[in-house]
C-alpha cells in the first residue's frame, strides 16, 4: 500500500469531503449570476491542518472530482481542470502553515493559512475565467478585471466567513 | 432545509446508453470534446447535433430534463452571443444605429461559439445523466491506473471518492437532525448578516464534525479488521466488463469525429 495514506486518513478524507458536499448545500448567500457563499472549504481546510498539505490537496481533488460528477459545465478542456479539481486542491496548501505555538492554536497563524489558500483558489478561478473569455469572446476585452470582480465578489466573503468559522470550530474541537 | 435535495443528476433508466461501460463513456466524452474543438463549420455542428438527439432518444431520458440542465449556464451563453454580435466586426454591415453596428462576422462567430458551448455542455451532461457516480468513480480508477507506476494513488483516490459518496446521504440526514434539534432549543439559522449567519452554524458544525470523524474512525477500524491494505490485489464484487456494444459505440464515435472534424 502507498505509505502516504493510512486507512484512517482515507476514511477521514472521505468523511470530510462528504461534509464539504453537505455544507455546500447550506448556502449563506447566493449571487444573482451563479457563485455563492457557503462553508464548503471548511472540512478541506481542517483536513489540511490535521494531516498536512498533501492530504489537504488530495481531499480537494476528491471534492473537485465529485463536483464534476454531480453535473459540471465543461466548455473547455483547460477550464475543466481549472474549475473543478485545481481550485479545491489549492486549499490544501493551508496545511503548509504551522498553526500552533506551544500546542495552542494561534488565530493569526490560521488567518495567514486560510488567506493564502483562499487567495490561491481565487487566482485559479480568475485564470479560468480569463481562459474562457479568451477562447470565446472577441479580443481586446478587459477579461482580467471582469473575471477578478466576478470571482472575488463571492470568494472574498467566503474566505472571511470561513476564517471566522474555522477558528471557532478548531478551538471547540480541540477541547473535546 | 436539507430535505428534498437531489445529489448529482443521474437518472436511472434501462437503456443502451446507460448500459455502456463507464470507462468507454468517459473516453467517448473526451473524444467528443476534442472533436467539437476541431469542427469549424455549422455542417459539422449539425451532424453532432443530430448525433446528440439520437443519443438522448437512445438514453430514454426526458428531453426537457436534459435541456433544463442548460439553465444555470444560460447567462454565459447569452453574454457570449451578445459580446460577439455587438463587438466583433467585419463583413457586411447588417444593422447600424449611431455608434452601434451589427456586422455579419460578429453574428456568425457569436452563433458559432454558442453552438459549440451548447454541444459541449449537452454531451458532457449526458455522461453524468446516464452514469451513476459510483460507476464513474470505478471508471476514473481504471483510466488512471496506468499512472500508478508514476506514484499516482489511483485506487486510494477512488476509495476516498467511494467513502465520500457513501457518507453524503448519512451526513445530510444527520445535519438535518442536528439542525432540527438545535432549532427546538431556539437556534436561529436564517437571520443576521453573513458573518452572524455563519457563526449561527457553529452549533450545527461542531456536532456534525465530531460525528463525521467518529464514523470515519469506526469505518477505518472495520476496514482494517477485514484486512484492507490498499488497492494492490483488491478484488471486487462487481467486476467491470466490456461488451461488444462498448466497442461498437467507441468505433462509431471515433469515425464520426474524424469525418466531421475534417468538414
């Protein structure tokens, strides 16, 4: 067996991804043109903090593939990768940060981890938008601005909300 | 709140398209995506459209249900059309008013791009409409398995996907139960601003996480006590088997794609 994954890790990643799917149904806010704020990032981040960046990125991959199977909009082969597995895999990078000092969780360290992972996800979404428009829209449109505004409008609130909740949930889970 | 949720789009039917092997269907979809990018005339798209209609009929899916899948992407389609119609110039001027003009090249490219998007989305959703997520997971495992020698953990990936698929309904039910229990204690999940609403979910999230991780722990224990030790040499209850229809379907699509992309 691949030494990277213990059975327990695999079971936890599976359960965390299932949780992400469930949380994605609890929309906190919906944008008029698609895009919504939910806590789907939370379980993937918790796996990243618990088992490290590799496991975090893997759970992102599993989550992205499931979203793809549940009905994806594929309009370009590159967009397929950039819209589904890749942005969620980026969330796993939160696991690269150490979030503890003397065994207690530091809010500021979690903040940087969530921010970095969230911004990487945003970056991939922006790039995906640019690729879509450069292959379907006429040249000369300001695609970067449009894509950044569209994706940022729901991802930045998502990052803030996720940070607030991840902090409370991690602290509470620690006590139990 | 969490009741009446359908996960995924799969519609079970007893049809030819449903019974095709998941691996073949994934490959066919990839071939079709590539072919749709090579087509550069409406004749080519027309042939693919006819082929799409035949596939939908063969799959015995309700046509309206399939078309409805386009609704969330309608905005994008219309936007693409309008941008081209108004901004792409060249060719004959069809209509003009002050600084706005519609030129024939713009109309042509607009409809061309929209047709491509439409066909891409229809063919790819046909895959998820006619193949259950579990079969797709198995298909992905088979297709990725040649990469195992480069260290891609294909079996582990599909095992995690399968575990997640198994847990989704359980955790949905659990979330619903916890929400009702907290609401009975006076919890309010609906009001307040974004951060307040997110914070109000904490009484749901903590029990839900604890329960999910407890279940994962029990599952890992059960798997190990049944001697699970990764994908190597694992056997399955339902082996995937190719039938001759799978190869016929693949052959037809390859021929069609090669012919049409030369139009």
